[in-house]
C-alpha cells in the first residue's frame, strides 16, 4: 500500500500538473467509488482545482468556487487550500470549497489522462474519472475484484470528518517527546504500533519494517518498555526512511510499484543484511511478512516463524 512518501510525491506531481484546471465532469465508473452521499461530486463542476495535498495515506484534491473579481464582475481562480495536509477549502469570498479525499488502498492509482488521449467508456479497473476543461483527466483505478479504493467528498475542514478525523498525528510530525507519550498511552508491539493509523498515521508494512531495522529494535519490542534512547532512535528512523523514500519517489514520473521501492529488509527474506553479515529473516503471517535482521535488531536471536510464538520483548 502506498505510504507517506508515495502519496506525498504523487500529490506534488498532480498539483504541479493540474492546479488551476477547471473541473468539467466527474464520472463514477463503479458503484463503490464514492463513499459519501452528500455533497454530490457534481457540486464542484465549474470550480478550479486549487491544491492537491496529502494526509497520511490519503490524497486531498481541493476545489473552490471561482473568486469574483469586483472590478470587472468576472471570476478568477480559486484560492489555494494549503497544499500537503490542507484542511479543505474556503475561497476568498467566504464560500466553502470541496475536498475529494482519495484512498488508493493496496493497488489503486490516480492516473493522469493527457489531453487528447483515448477515453474508453469503461476503462479497465476504472472506479472514477475526473475531466477538466483543458482535456486533462484523472482516472482512479484499482485492479482485482474487491474495489476498496474510493473517494469521500467533504465540505469545509476535512480534519473534522471521516475518514480523516480518526487518524493519529502524521508520523513525520511526531517529535521524541510526542512519540514517548504515544507509546506510553498505547501498549503493544512496535511493528503494530507503527502501522496503527489511529495512533500514528501514514506508515505501512514496508516502512514499519525499515524503521525497526534502522532503529535497531525488534519489531516485536513492547513500546511501553522502550527507554528514551530507543524512542529517539525510532523518531530518527522515521525521518530517515521517509526522507530517503520521498527522494526516490520524487525522481520518478509516476508512482512506483511496491517491488521498486528502496528497502534494507522489507521483501528481502534470505538476502544478506546491508548493515551486517547476517541474513534478512521473516515472521510470516497469512497476509504479510515482518522482515528483520537478527544481527542488527534482536542481538542475534532468531524469532520463531509463527504467530503464537513468544517473541523477543
């Protein structure tokens, strides 16, 4: 699933490409695409796209009514909604904007349709399509049959509405003192803690594996037992792995595939650890793996590969 680096870089690409574009049509291609009933997506037709931002694993497409020009009686572009992490929009005349909150889930993508490109009526894996006056388009796709990706249309401050309201603080915005408070308030294993979007948001399985490795901590360490030094290492690891992944993602013309993303341990079971002479191992679950290096993270102890084992604390 795309995490902070992939979503943030994609938001930057989309904003550079489409900011100021006037929405011409919103077309649902699947009955699962839109997760809210009111306001209607069509309410933003005729409005410019003012910003594309990011909050945790969500893209935020902000639209606002055209600004009235009192001198000419005409209209201008909408006001910016604040870029990454923006709260949804208000235009200069006080009219509230609309924010399309997009979650890509595991394999979804918000793809660019260039002006003049062929537009099949039923694009493969298509969930929703946005068309702009210039001919530019955006197509939300998701392969497979589950179709869990989707769009929420929210009015005003999106931070007070689902699905954003239930999120914990952005992982990249938590300092050591804040992390210590979160860990004291939430028991459990470090890997699970890092992936719990209600506690700390924007991280997934890949970055949780990388953060634990970078911080030299067992993924199954109990967060309430970590000392100040370990907490500081977690915060430093979050910053480092997000920055590295963001730099990689910003160098690409489109969002990367999971297998392309940089990693030291994630997805490298059986390969040599990049930091020591040990091998990368995995604890396998039904739907995913937790990767780690025993030499770097557990003092050489190999964790039993089943979910009922008593793991290193």
